[in-house]
C-alpha cells in the first residue's frame, strides 16, 4: 500500500483542530482556581460543567477508540458476532445504574476524586491499595485507545503499527497537559461530532461497494463466513453472563466517570448527564456495528486488500479502518479515518488525567504531603501524566486485541473496587479490616482464575474450563463474578466480626492497630462528611463545594458551605444519630 500524503494531511488537520479547541478552553479558564485551588479546578473543572457539555464529555469518554474499534471487531469475528458485542449495552447500563444509585451520593458530599470516600472511611493506607486497581483500569483503558489509534494511523499512511502507537501516545500525552478537565470536556464535544459525522458519511459508501453482500442476508446466512449476528452456545452462556456483568457493574467505579459526576454543577445534573450518556453510547455504537457487519459480508479477494482476509492476517482488531480504507472512495476514507483518529486521541486524555488526578490528590497529597502547595500538586499531576502515558503505551504495544483490553480494563475495577464502593456508600459499619480482607480475597481469586490474554495459566480449574489454541486454559465458569461477590461479602463479614471482637472486649484495644474500631476513627470521619440525609433537602440547591487544603485528613473532606446550610434547617437535629 503506498504512502498517502492526503491521509497524513487529514490526520494533521483533525489533530490541529482538537488541539486548538483544547488550547482555547485552557485559555478561557486560565484564571479558574487562581485563589489557591488550581489543582482542584484541573481535576473537577470548578464544578460548573453544565448539562449539555457534561453529557457530551461523558458520552465521548466512553465512545472512543476502544469502544468503536472493539465493537466493530466483535461483530466481525466469526463465532462471536453481534451477540458478543456486549460493550454498547453493558456500558450503557452501567451509566444508568451509576446515575440511579451512585452519582447523587458522590456529588452531594463534595468529593474531588473517586478514592476520597475510601480514604475518608478506611484511611490513607487503604486508599493507596485501592489506587492500584483503579490505576491499572485507567491504564488498560488508555492502552485500548492508543492501540486503536495506532491501528487507524498505520492503515492511513502505511507506517509500522508500533511506531504509530508511540507517536499517537506522545501526541495524546502532550495534549493532556493543555488545560485539565476544561480542555478535556470541550475537546470531547469535538470528538463526538467527528466520530458521528466521519463514520456515518463512510457507511453508505461501504454498503454500496460491489464486493459487499447484503448485510441483511449475511446476518443469518453463511456467505463469506459465519452469520454476523452470532450465537451464544449453551456451553458459553455463563462466560457471556460473566463478561456482561463485568462490563455493566465494572463500568461504574471509574475515576473517568466520577470526574464528570463530581464536576457537574449539581447532584441532579450529575444524574441526568449519566442518563444522557447512556443514550449517546447506544446511538454511537450503531455505525460501528454496521461496519463490523460490512466486514463480515465482504469478499476481500475482490478488493485491493486481496487474499487472505483480515482474519487470516490476524488484523481483525483493525477491521474498522480496513473497511473505511478499502471499501470507500479515497477521500471519504481519509475523512472517516482522520475523524476517528482525532476523536480517539481526545479520549486518551480522560484516562491519563484520571490516573494523574488520583495519584496527585489521594496518594501524594493526602497520604504523604498534606501540606503541599497547590502549585506543587499541579506539577505532580503534570509529571505523572508522562509516566502514566508511557505505561499505557507499553500495554498497547503488547496487547493482541482491542476488545481484550476492554475486558481487562474492567476486571480489577469490577472485582476489587466495585464491592468496596458498595460497602463504603451503602453498607454501614464496614471498616478497614473488612476492606483489606475483601481486597485480598478478590485479588487472589481473580489471579488464580488465569488470563489467556496475558498467557497466565489458572491455578484453580473451575467446571467447564478448556485449553485454547495456545494451550492456555479458558474458564467457562463465571469466576470473575464469584470473585467480586466473595470480595463484597468478605468485607462485610470481617468488618462486623472485627467490630464485635473489639467492642465486646474479646480483643484488647491495643490490637486495633488500624484505629478502625476502638478509636472510632472511621466513624468520626463519616459523621463529618455525611452532610445531608434529610429527604426535605434538595441536593441541587447545595452551594458548589470548594474544600480548602489542610494539614488534617478529616478537614480535607469537610464541606463547610453545606454545614452552614445544614445548621439553618430545623429538621436536621438528629443528623448525628444517622
């Protein structure tokens, strides 16, 4: 395939357009947080992100390279098809559940990151432990984006895919430094527009290509390969359910999601934008599904791609750029590929910003340097952006499937963080001892279940496991959901057991080395942070949260403005009892 100057120009134009929007957003909001809270302004955007921009940025955060390329790949691969393209429905449901149950409690308490309630209730050590799976989730997510972007660029301008991944990651990492969440939010609007326009312009041309059989016929009939609707065999039903639950519930406890929730102008807006994003995810998946179906309905030996087909060439993960490149007119394909490339680049900054935000606030500031200046925190965020970007790049180079990265990105989040989030928000009485036990049990069960994408053999062979082509045993049993439930119930049981043993005098107070029960450290913090629990308080009327930096961990989480509001309400006299 010759080097395409036009494709390079298309990439450059779209990159420059997004970069210009990011710089404009940074310049427009350069004075936000200038009174000493610039780092918080970078993380949550001053908590004044409106409904329209918030809905766009949350949708665009999910609808990136992994989402579009991965969905097309799943529909295209024989034996899987649309039945196994679980991301659109799974992540849309996760946004709905997040809006119904998690957005309002998190936003109304004025947290800055997703890890704040964990450090508040379980202490800074536990917050550090939970940072590890949260970080890995964001890195796998970013790696999926970089992998998809590198594949797209390699198709356009015919350069080595590893080189294109490195170049793409460097551009996205540098772009992340422009202006924090404000730049991310406004560029996400451009991103969503580019994906929608670029893909929908390309789909009609691809459908009308002479090498493409009617996708309605190939949906249920085998022509060039198995029908692209796909089937779920009786032996694989539990695997399908395990993966679907992982995507649905594992899609909730993400800093990238809660960063938008916590930046919204009110708790009610946080809920509404979650519902809007769920609808947007479904709509934006439609062209990706169609492109995957087109790929499965194409006689590739009748195109310039030639023989063998992308599956035989082990390029199934690049089916979306391949369809646009070989089944569309040259300028249409350049526009579509350039638009998707610019769009997925804009998604990468969300994951990198999320990871650096958690590290700078929850690890560096709250755990080690509580008296660090605001300027120092900002510089820590900038340094970690480069470190995390490099880590995500390494993962992208080693991964064999974009869709595999999608599942991996939710594994640790689903098994470890999700049950912890349920406990910290909804189960009264859990403590650090239960949290650590649940963490360890969930991690051990996940690792011993093996992982084919990492060539990790299982130590526990659940019923129905079988060897794949690499002789790595694959589990059919829903062991990931088992690990999540084990982590959840272990947290509750150990927490209440520790509480009983210490409070009954069975164990001496000196053994409470984590200060989680006897010293009532965690309860003191929870009482201070439970700002409102009365049903007669309208949450969206709360003043914007602007916590001050402090030497003490407890006051870091204290919402002074909301306390003043609570004092004026005659119906909250029993708040301390709650």
